[in-house]
C-alpha cells in the first residue's frame, strides 16, 4: 500500500539556519503530495502542496519540489525562525476519495 | 469564522464508558474524515463520508461508529472505551480535488 517515510526527529537548529526535512513516498499512480504543520496544542494546517511531477509548492518561506524520479518531496527553508518550531508531516493522497497517508512527523526545534 | 469545529476539545472518561465527539464544517464540503493521532504523533485515517455515505472504513474496531446526519456534520461515537483509545482525534473535510481542512482536535483520555 501507499506509504510515506520521513526523517526521524527532533531536528534542532539555531535561528536563521537552513532547514531540510526529508520525505520519500511509495504510491501507485500519481499521488498529490502535501506538507502539513502542527504547532503545539493545535490542529494540522496545510503548509504547501504539489499535485504533479516537478511542481514546486511554497508558502511562508518553505518550499518542496515533487520529484517523481526519486519519489521525494523534501521540505526546505532558507532561514528558520523560533516561530517555526512545530511538528511537520509529509503526506500523500492517491486514492479516489483522497484519504491522506501521513509520515510519522518530524519535530523541529529552533532556538534563538 | 471557524471552518471545521470539534466538540469537546478535551474529554476525560473512564474505561467502559460510551462517549461521542462531534464535528461540523461550514465550508460546504462534500467529504469528511476522522483521523486518530496516537501518543507518538502518528496520524491514521479512520473513516470517511462523502455526502453522508461511508466510503472509507480502515479496519477500526466496531466499538467506533461514525454517523453523518447531514453533509456538514460527522460525529464519532465510541462504545466501551479502552485505555488504548486515548489519543487526539481530528476531523477534516474536503471538496472535490482540493486539500483537506482539519479541525482543532479532541484529546481523549481514558483512565
């Protein structure tokens, strides 16, 4: 079945450091790919998405490119802030009714 | 305006009890979902309804029974609660091929 693999966390960075969170997937067909973010004590918010190969999703300084050849959708940000501290989930959706299959989540901790 | 709302936000109850969690969306979406997030933050689909019809049931124990009285509501009833049911339950909704919008979650603690 479909699955998503994310790098283990936590990822600990200093403010203004470069961020990469790796995500790879296994799916039949051509899934849509998503990054969701969960701030402490809150629900999930969509951060960005890409629906076909070579699409780049971007939002709030975060970017991820849909790489079909490597089945990857790595999340990047050039300069993280303390306020980016959260849990980041990579997810895919490929079935007819679009259920989301999530990775295990990666906690990001940014210190001043 | 709250897009997807859930009640209650916190629910503490004892083993063996029956409880319900309610979800409402005011986005006019056709499809609604329940997800479970365990203590390690892992998220997994439980159920999905499309226009009040059950379309996804992911091998969830039959103590869990979703009910959709109309397109805007999807409730989750849990019978005979067990310790392992402690988790955060998220409701979500989606329209056509667009992304899912999540509610704030309900933290269920079974003692």
